[in-house]
């Protein structure tokens, strides 16, 4: 392979294809954060008193905290008073009852993304609870889910219709004061998804939500809560793309998963938010707290993520394995190119007996990207026969990128088996030579090798997402690979 | 008086007794200022996350004069080892017990060198190990008085290995050995640092060793820490390696209530190679912490690291191995392995093999495991009529011995093998099996 570095750079460098802004009227709070803002936010959403108190409690705690600085990230200071904490599309006021009533400009936005709602809903058989900025504007397949007894709605709706469930589970996995960003989210969360799968129910379809960040300078504070009751199963897909902006935007979401006895939750993410340009201007700050609690015996939670976007990613989807025989899985592909920074990984906390966890993490760094895997495997004293296997590999492309691995292992039980393996390497000249000597172009060869590198993770995604994820990786890595 | 004030007062007093050289005084003063500013590390410091040093702060450790005879040190001289030796009692050089006869190498106490010939050590002392790396490194530098100085000149090979025996006698003794090993171009030397306690007392050793490996030079550094179970042992090893320079570091940690070792090297010249092997046996209420850091600064360097731990009783082990590959260090080849055997339900291990890489043309791998003895292996031995306790001991021995096998000096290796066997249950039985 000749003049590898420059060519790779060309292959890797590409314009963000999904950067556009939909110009629709929005109801937006003026920038600033104080208790009044939270009261107003809560009032607009007609929330019960306990929830307002819960938010205020979180806010008071947040004020005493400082942002984390231990990650291998260079985060410019964020002025939380300069952000606006609520933005809702105007059309919501008229309340669209069906797709026809949804603002055509919104639908157009989805069209440009290649995910026409109707088509996706009808052809793919997926219920899409589309979150456009902060308010859900379209929900489909409600009836079918209703028949199965599955509750799948926006978080605000759940607060109105199922307050007892929300109250029972909210904050039980990620407490209000868990960390700086979780506390901020707890105080000002706007909307998100709520899912409840009743006992013994297998959710009849893959559930999906599309998040987009639209209006400038509105931090998005999603709150997602999924509860899988005894013996139930649900697969949830989350995809993210955001229009192009020059100012950095903050996204501080909280996702809580609860799996009761014998329940299974599969949570998949494809994240393709605006990564900023080559100089690191613009892009999303993705500071997310995702945590699952395997509360019941033999419960299982599986996180799969493909992360190609965001300027800065700070995210550690975790599993607390409380129930005996519970299983946690984490499959991740994280790509950092341009000047992106990612500090991501997982935590597996083994508490119950006979618990097992698997971590497969694939990091790809290119151009001036920096990618850190930070993981914790903790085996508590009583967690007899805990089993963990961790593999985290890094692929490097370009002499100015960086890859780091910080795997913490804390084991206090002599019956535990914990293994960690990691390798770091580049695409070898031999691999390239093998491909090119068989008439495969360099672009195709790079794409092929990268896809092979990520295969173990991609195959864990539901089919539709696997296709999209592969496409995303290809698009993110080069400009012209067909 | 706070612990920081106590130790600051201690080192001020010892520094006054040390050599009066302008540049050295300045180094000490700067280190003291850093120490007073930093204090001793707390668990809020990421590098000390798992190691609380509170017990060290609670006692008023101070310099103690000890009386030690040749019979006292005889058991610690590694049977059959033909070596020069320097003996330090509570940190101070003991001329009477030392034997220095070898050609090709200059061996002297640092205090003596600083008194007559300070210019020789000026380019190295306090320049290799950063006194600001931690409160302990600063404390050692602030009270820098004595230790061993070893110097092999260009293309010379020390005829015999050098044994540095650090004896702690008496309760509450505070010793701060400072060693400097310099191998000029093409030079080669083996040094064994052996830390022991007379009796079962509590004392505090805070050691720093600096090693300079010039082009084509080779240094083999052994460190055997066998202090009492009440002792506190903190030590830093920092090496600088030039082109094709080779460093072999062997660490064996057996004693101490709290034992913390920082083992660091910088590969500053192309073709430099570092080998770092270590073994820690943790039992009772012991706490042992190893932090290693290999910095690949330039291209074409190789590092190999293999640490193993056996954790029993209520002991706790910590391993943090870091490989740092700089932006221009292409063709770096690095491999790190940390394996742990967890034998008791009250023991704990916290391990973190870290990689920090700023360059794409590297081959780096690391692995860590935590587990138990293999049941199939147990079955194999038991089916051959070996009782379970002896079988278990045999397997533990085999696991730990893989590190000891890498030690080139036979006398050191066999002595440590015997020590290891003696620590295991059914030692007599085991002796037969291993022979």
C-alpha cells in the first residue's frame, strides 16, 4: 500500500451527510437554569407534585457536584446557564393524531435521513416512537402493542397514564445523585421512552426510537426507563443522528433498565450524531448514563452499541447482576475519527451467585481521533462462581490517532473466573497486500477489514440495524467505498 | 503534628547530617517543598485508589541506630551466591559487614561519593526519578543521604553480582535508602536489592532506586522484599534506557503489611528492551501493590512484562501495569501479562492492565486473568495418590515458579524456590515431589 497515511486520511475524511436543520417554529425556554425553570418545565408537562419534588431534589444535589475530570477527554468548560432547557415543536399544540397531521417538515427530515416513518413502520414492522427534540410527535403500532399488554410510550405520557409504574421504578437503577450528568438529567429531563413488558410476555415486535437533536443550543436530556417483568422479553433499538451545528451541543441522557426474574432485555444503539469537523469545531457532547439492573434470577441484559458520531462521548452502559444466574453482555464498536474523543466502556458488577458477563469492545481510531476503553469488572464477596470474559481490541489508522485501555478488575471471591485480553494493532501491510493483489481496491479492502474486525459486535444487532451500522461504518471511514 | 509535618521534620534533620553540596541541597529543598505541598497520597489519587497508607501516618517513625552482627545477616545472603555485598542497617551503610572485591565496577556508598566526588553522580541523582512523582518519592529525595552507588564503565562487565542487603532492626525505624546504578556504554552489571527485618517489628522503608542504562549496556535488577508482616515498604524504581540498552527487572514481594512498588522505565533509545517480571505472595492481612509503567518514547523498542500473584488469607493484591506508547514510537512491540490465583474467600485482587497508545504502527497486547487452581490438574495429581493439600501446594508452587524460573542467578532462584515451598502447607511433602 503506497503513501498509506494520506490516502487513508482521504478515505476517512468525509463531510457529515446528515447535517441540515429543519426550520420549524419551536417553543423554547430562554437560556438559564434555576428552580423556577424546573417548576415551569414540570408545569408544562403537567407533572404530579412528587415528580417535581424529585426533580428539585436532584437539582439541589447537582448544584453541590462538579463535573467528572478523570476521563481521557479534553472537554471545554460548559456554561450550564447558557443552555435552554426546553424546546418543543409548535405543532405539538394541535396534537397530531396520525402521521398525516405531523408537520411535513418533520417528515421531510426523516426522509432525508432515509427513514421515512410510514415505510419504516409499515414495511419493517417496527413501532417508531420518534422523539424530535424533546417531545414525541408520532407513535405507531400502539394498538398491536396494547393487545399484548405492552406499554410503549413517551416518558411524559407514562407520567400521566401510568404514574404508579414510573414512581415505582424511576431512579431505582440510576439514583438522582449518581453522577454529575445523571443529576442534571434528573433535574431537567425533557422526555424519552417508557416501556413496560408485563409478566410472561414476549414483546411482539422490535421497539425502536429515533432521537434527533434539532434546535440550536437546547441540551437534550432524554430519560428512558424499561421494565421487563417476570419472564418477559423485549428488544429495543435506539438510533441517533443530528443535524449539523457549529456550536457544541450537550446531550446528557439517562437510561434505566430493570429486568425481573427470567426477563430479558436487549438494548441496541446506533449513534451517529454530528462529530464536529477536522479541527474539532462543533459536534455533540454525548454524556450518557446507561445502567441495567438484573434484579431477578436468571435475568439477562444485553447492550449492543455502534458509536460513530459525537465530538465527545462519555458513556459506560453497565449491568448490575443482582439476581442469581443473571447474565450481562456488552458488545461495542466505537469509531473515533476527525478530532473525536471517546471514553467509553462498561461496568459489570457481579453480586448474585453464578452470574456471568461478556464484554466485547472494538475501538477504531483514525485521523486525530482518540478512543479509550474504560471498563470495570467487579466481583463482590458473595458472588460465587462469577464468570467474566473481556476482549477489547483496538484498530489504529493514522499516526496521530490514539487508543487507550483502562480495564479495572476487582475480584473478592475465590471462585470467580475473570479474564481480560486486549490487543492493539493497525491494518497490517500483509492484509492490505493480500487484498490488493487479488484486485480488491484499497478502499474496499479497508472497509472489508474494518467490517471483519467489528463482525462479532455487528452480528449482535437486529438485522435492520446491522445493515445501517455497516453502512455507517463504511460511510464514516471513507468517502467513496461502494 | 500531622504526618506530613512529622516526616518533613525527620528529613530536615537527616538532610543536615548529609553531605553539604550546593546542587544537592537545592534538589533536597525543592523535593521538600513538593512533599509539603503534596503530602502523602490518599485513595482519592487514582494511583493510590486501592492502597490506603493511613497506618503509616499513625506511627511516629524515626531514624534509629541499629547494632547488627554478621550472624544476624547470614540467613539473608542467598546460600551459594558469589557476590560483592553492601549492607545497610536502617538505611545507613555498614562498612564492617560489607565485602567489596570485584574488578570492573565501582561500588561505594552514596554518602561517601557525595562527600568526595559529588560531580560523578550529579548528572543522574534526582534526574532519573522525578521527585514530584508522588509524596513518597519527594520524601525520599528531600532526605537523600545514603544508599548504594554502582558504576560500570564503558565496555566493562562487573565480575560478580552485587548484593545490597537492607536490614531493618528495631521498632519504628524509618529508613530511606537511595540507590543509583549507572551502566556506561556496553557495560553490564547485576544488582540484587534484598530487604529484610530482624525480628517481627514494625518499621517503614521508603526506597528509591535510579538506573541509567547507556547504549548497549545491560542491567539485571533483582528486588526481593522479605520484611516482617508488620513492616511498611514503599519503593520506586525508575530507569532510563538508551539505544539498545537492556533492562531486566525481577521483583519478588513476600513481606510487609503494606508493600507498594512502583517499577518504571523509559525507553529513550531505539532498540532498547525491557523485561519486567514479578511475583507477589499475599497472605494474612498483607496488602501488596505493584504499579509498573513502561514508556515507549522512541521507535523499535521491545517490552515484555509478566507478573503473577497468589492471594490467600485476608490479603489484598493490586496490580496496575501501564504501557505508554508515544506519538512517534512506531514499531513498538509490547506484551504484558498479569495472572492471579485467588485462593481464599477473604482475599481480593484489583488489577488493571493499561494501554495508552498515540500511534498506529504498534503491536501491543495485554492480558489479565483471575482464577483458581484447575480442577483437572487437581484430579490428575489426586488420582496419582497425592493428598489434596500437597496437590494444592504443588500447583500453587508451579504457578508461582514460572516467574522464578526467569531469574538468571541460580543461587537467588533456588533460595526463593525454597522460601516459596516453605510458605506452602505440607512443605516437607512438597520438597520430595519437586526434587
